[in-house]
């Protein structure tokens, strides 16, 4: 597995969020959603959901 300081922080944050949610997936997502809303408000940002159905690379549409 690739290791970096940034990934270590990400994993530790996920563990803390999971513990805060008492290992309940619904509570986890509610907490993360609230963090996003607070971040948008505090920093005057607007996050948009990714569309998983969109292709990331136009080359994928071309035959090999």
C-alpha cells in the first residue's frame, strides 16, 4: 500500500469520524455531510456531487 503523510492524516480522520459515529454508517455520513455544510458556510464555497456515470477520460469512448 502507498504511504504518505497525507494518507496517514486521511486514515486517522476516518477513524475519528467512525468512532464519533459509534461505528454507525448513517451517523458517519450525517457527520461528514454536516462538516461539508459548515465548510461551505465558513469559507463561502460550494461543493458539488460527482456524477459517477460520467466518463473521466474521453479516450475511454474510443475503440482500441
